[in-house]
């Protein structure tokens, strides 16, 4: 339930902000920012009914202040901050003494599939490289979002941050799956994309503690 609500809110965020930016509608900007805020804080407000009440107050409050708050300026921040967070999430696991995030996920996927054999060296090298690529992608998207927020027209900024950025992440995710399947085929603990998604959901994506 909580994950489903968070996903719906996350989808509502870029759609509302994009349409609100193109139409210069502060109410839609408020809806989008409220969706983002509530999606990131679902563990805090979903467990009990007072939390739902607080979420409703936040939502109504943003709508009420839509014409008084500089919502367009505020909307410039999340694409930069979220992408920087993504870059740091991956880059931090590349530090000495840490296991790269993609390597961690691959290890957990194999264990979840019942394979407890040590990871092969070529798989470890590949997964480390993929972790670097993800960190660089998020860093590039953060930089692009920041530059467009300062120099680009609002419409271009919106198409890039609410469209291109998400498409770039999706393309890398699918392309990396295809490359991994071509390179390691029979050695993988899954046979198709659906199996890959199910196993990754079981393994989890969060990095291990240092």
C-alpha cells in the first residue's frame, strides 16, 4: 500500500510540474511539489490516520499559498537535489573499503536466487563499472538541470527535467540489462526482464552500511 501510494505520487510530481510550468499555472505547480514532498515522506505520514490528516494539511496549504509562494523558483531545486542525491548514493559506495552499489545488488540477487558462490572477477569488474556510469549519469543530469534553471527558458527546463532526465534513467536501466544479458547470459540468476525485476525487488537496492 505504502509503495503504491509513493509511486502514484512520484508519477504525479513531474506531470503536474511540467503542465504547470507550460501553462504558468501555480496551482498545478503546488500539486506537483506536494506530490513530491508527500512521496518522499510516506513512512512518516502513512502508518496512522493522524498522518493522513497532516498530509492533507500540507497539500491544502501548498494549494492555498500557490499564488503567494515563488513556486516556479522552488521547482528548480528538486531536479538538482534529487540527481545529486542519486550521484552521491552510487559514488559513496566506490570509496575505498566499500562495495560498489551495483555489485551489492548483484550479490544479493544471486543469494536470493539460491546461488551463494563467490562472485566472478569479471562480474565484479563489470558491476563496478556500471556503478560508476550511474554516478556519472546522475551527476550530469544534476548539472544540466542546474544550468537550465539559470540560463534556459522555463519550457526547455521543464521538458528536460520532467522528460529527458527520466527518459535517460529509463534508457540506461534497460540498456544495461540488455548488455548484461548479452555478456553473461546463462550465468545470470534470471532469464528475462520480468524475472530480473522480480529478483531485484527481492534483493533490494539500498546500499549496505559502511
